[in-house]
C-alpha cells in the first residue's frame, strides 16, 4: 500500500513537472506572437520606449491606416494568395500521381527514379545555372516562375510515397484489377478518397512554403505588379533599418510609425495561414504519424 501511494505521488509530481514545462514552452513560443499583436495597435511612442509588455498602451490604429493606404501591400497580398492557391494545386497534381507511381512495386524503374529524386536533395545545379535555365525557358519575370519550375518538393514526394506504400493494401489493387478497374480509375476512385489526410498535410506544407517564400520571387521577379507580399515586407524592413542608421530628433516620429507598421504587416501576412490551419489540423495530426511504428 505504501509503495502504491509513493508511486502515485511520484506520478503526480512528474505530471505536474511536465505540465509546467509544457506551459513554459507555450509561453516562450506564443509571447512573441502576442507581443507583435498588441504592439501593432499600440502607441508608437510607447512601443519605442519599451513599455508595452502584457497589454496595449494608447490604442492607436495609425499603423493599420498607413498599411491600408499602401497600394503595394495589397498588390503583394493579391499575388501571394494567387500563387499560394494555384501553386498548391499544381504541386498536388504533380506530387500525388508521382508518389503513387513510385509506391507501386510492379513499376520497374521506381528504384532508379527514387535514387535520382533523392540525389537532387543533396546536390543541385546551383543558383546561377538555375537562373540561366529560367531565363532560357522565358519564365523570368513571369507569374509562371512561381507555379511551374519548383512545383515538386522531393521531401513531400517521399512522404506521399511512404503513405501509399503503408496505407493502400496491394490486395485492394488486385481486387480492383479483377473487377476491371484500370490504374487511372483505381487512383482517382480508390486511392485519392482514402488519402484525404495526407493530401491535407501535403497541401498545408506546400501552401505555407509558398506563402512564406521570398527568395525565389526576389531573384526571378522584378515587376512590382506580380511581386509577392513577403518581398514588399522585406523592403519595408530594410527601409526601417535605414531609418535607424539615420536616427535624429526630426526622424523619431517616422521611426516609431515604421516600427508599428512593421508589426502590423507581420500580423496581416500571417493571418491567412493562422485562419486556415485549424481546418486542416485534424488531418495534420494523422499525417505526421505516417512514419510511426505500426503494430
């Protein structure tokens, strides 16, 4: 009885420790986001003075008013949404059939193709050859450069292939073949309906990567009419750093407003992904268990 009580006390103390540790980790991760949120509509002077910690001070929407009046932000917002939606669809159209084909054991060259795909994860042509190739294909400074050349991610392809191998029984394919079902019909009528979890996960991976991508459009897009939000955000941050190097009494107001605008843009740029994630979270939990040990 004493041993049982001691075990119970030890388990409770351990659970308490784990709970406190999880809460601490949550605060460490969530507080920066919370601070950016309250700072985005606080008084710029209070933010610059470092007095904004747990709640907003001097509620001020000047930063958001300036953002709403900044035309380039909305151009970037529109373009980023377009690239994210259609880029994700194109990536799924390419990744899902390729993953299914590589998961089929009766597909003879699959080992060679898997090796070639994996090889590109460690070795690539480099930035300059890729830039030359994009230019030769007449994709430079075109919207297609954000949709086609980089539509396949090998890591996502391997995840999809592993899912199909472990979750689609060979017996199901054999039964469908006996009933006269071809490969195409089997893929669209059987495989895809059984793969909603992995489709949601891979779509989320591609959407987040496309939404946050700024390096590719910075290199391959120069026309502001088709530029993305992240590049405009980067330009504003660079302008903000230039103001810091030129700080003087006459520039204090401009500097403070630039800081608030920076926080507001971060909130605006992250808001769509934050709104989408709860709808795919239950699929995401299932999808990340693909690599788990199965009994």
